[in-house]
C-alpha cells in the first residue's frame, strides 16, 4: 500500500514538474518581463529539487525497494535473469531447509530432555556426543559432558564391557549398580556404510522392577513351601486311614488333624488371594465413606467365639470416625489386628480396641497384654510369611500374612502404622489415617 502511494506521488510530482517546465518555456517565449521569468525559473527549480528529495527519502526509508531478483526479471537485466532466478530459488530452499532442521532439533531436544530414561550418544572413540538429563541423573554427573570419554564419567566394568561390545558392532545389555540404583544399559552400534562408528546407549532405572521381581520370586517360593506342608500332612493322614494303618480309636484324632490342616490351607489360600488382589491394585477404584467403629464392632462379634475359647476379654471403646476408603480392606485390617491380639495372648488376657481421633485425625488402636514381641523382630513382623515363633503361629492357625495385609491396607489408605511392644507385657498397634503413609 505504502509502495503504491509513493509511486503515485512520484508520478504526480514528475507530471507537475514537466507541466511547469512547459509553462516556463511558454512564458519565456511570450514575455520579456525579467521578474516573471525569474520567479517561474525559481518555482521550476524548487519543484524539481522537491521531487528528487522525495524520491531519495522514499528509497532511504524503504518505501520503495530496489528491485528483487524476481522483480528484476520483469524490469530488465535480461542477461542476468536466469542467474538471479536460480539464486532466488536456492535462497528460498536454504531458508526452508534451515527452518526444517531447527524444528527437528527443537523436537529432538524436547524429547530427549523430557525422557526419564537416559540416552547417551557416543562417537567411535567413546566420546560423548549427546547426553540427556536422564543419563546425567542415573550416572550421577552434572553439567556439560560433551567431548568427555564415557569411561571417565562412569568407570563401571559392566558398562565398559557393553560399550566395547557395541563399538565392535554388536548390541549388548548389562545391568549394573551405580549410586544405590540398579541400571540397565542397552548399548547398540551406530552402523554407517557397514562400519560401526558410534554407540547409542540407553540407560534404564530398574531398581524397583528388580526389587519387585525379587519379592515375587521369594513370595512364590514361600507360597509353595507353605502350601506343601499342610498338603503333605493331609495326604499322610489320609493314606494311613486308607491303608487301615490307623487304629479305629485313633480315627477321630486323625480326621481332626486332616480337618485342621485343611482349614489352615483354606486360610492360607484366602490370604494369598487377598494379597495378590492388593498387589494388583484391583481395589484402587473403590473409595467410599467407611465407619471405623462399626467395622471394629463387626470384628468383635466375629471373634467372640475365638476370644471365649482363648479366655481373652475383648473391649471396644471410642467414637465413630468416618474415613474415605475401601470398607472391605478396613474390615480385613481390623480383623487381622484383633485376631493377632487374641492369638498371641494368654488365658485371662485382654484386648482393648479404641477408635477415636487425635488432633482431628482418625485412628484405630489395638492393644493387648499378651506375649509381646522382642525388639529385634519388630522391623520384620510386617514382612510376608515372617513369624516370630513359627510353631505358635501355626498352632493358632496363623499364615504369616496377616500383618502384610494390614500393611498393604494401611498403605492403600495412606495411613501410618505405629507399632510398639514389650516382651511379656503386650503389644499396641495404632493405625493413623493421616494421609501420610506410603508403601
Ligand atoms: P500370623 O499369621 O503368623 O499371625 P502375622 O503376619 O499376622 O502372621 O504376624 C506376624 C508375626 O508377628 C506373628 O507370627 C507373631 O509372631 C507376631 N505378632 C503379630 N501380632 C502380635 C501380637 N499382637 N502379639 C505378639 N506377637 C504378634
């Protein structure tokens, strides 16, 4: 728009100048009045000077651009036209390519920098070409590592072996320990024209995965062992009866043993199912108002017969506390704590269940004056299949999984567990629903 206006302006100025010049010529021819001729001459001179200045200024302020290679095509320079055209094309192509490269670089940067996995690119000598933040974090290095040798950044033998193998043209995986983490390194060669001239190194933090795998392996071994024991007993007693090896008067006792072993098996399988359900997190979607006192009341009713059998008095006090959670998990948690308080007690013993709040935070406390736990076992009682006294646990129908279920259920509700025990005096376990607990 500006350009057009300037062009029109120049055209009008030029036309007015030409017209004025014609007029001067005409007046000069017609008159001999020296004053008029002088005035007209000055006017023409002024108009021409103004036009020249306007054109100069327009070019200076880039209102009128000098012809571009494209415009030049139409405006002359015929012999340069193909060359100017080619230069214009190449300039456009270069600009597009540069933009494309910049876009790709930006994308690559944002991907590598936001990856939790470590990514390292090495040249054929093992020098770092690129190392993302994730790799720096896993290898415990900060700042610019470009140009440094990977072995000066991490001297681990297994990592070195993986890099050597990849430099030799073969992919390799190694898992090594570094700064308290277990890191899996996947080294792949970069092959150009059939020759390996670099290495791509992926670093993954497998600490949690390995710990979970170890736990699963241990759990499977424990489960197999725990299931095998009652089945072997059941099979042995049944065989004796089948072959007529048992005296008729021993039959009730033998069948009683088969029954109790079968009950233990059932309890064990139920606990295993509960734990695997918790491991899978299949209860995670359930979140409803749960009344702690009501759950404790239900539990006391269910355990009444057992408490009477063990000659233990159970007392429930407190006020209703409603939390957000999974009712079934809370029932299992309360049940396991109260069951233990009765089981690991003595005739004439007591169990006190209290539901209340401390500083507005709901809590459930189960206290007993039973056998208590030695301090060295306190850290381990929440582990799967850990029993302080194996024989007593089995005798009382324990599976070794009760407190693991309590721990899981508390963690699911983000509740904190506070356990305290004095051998020979009793045990107190408090579940505080403060939202601070974690698995
Ligand atoms: P179990 O099925 O054997 O009772 P738990 O996981 O419930 O398994 O408990 C683990 C171990 O902790 C028990 O074997 C027992 O030795 C000990 N324990 C748990 N609760 C109490 C308690 N209230 N008093 C004494 N010892 C307890």
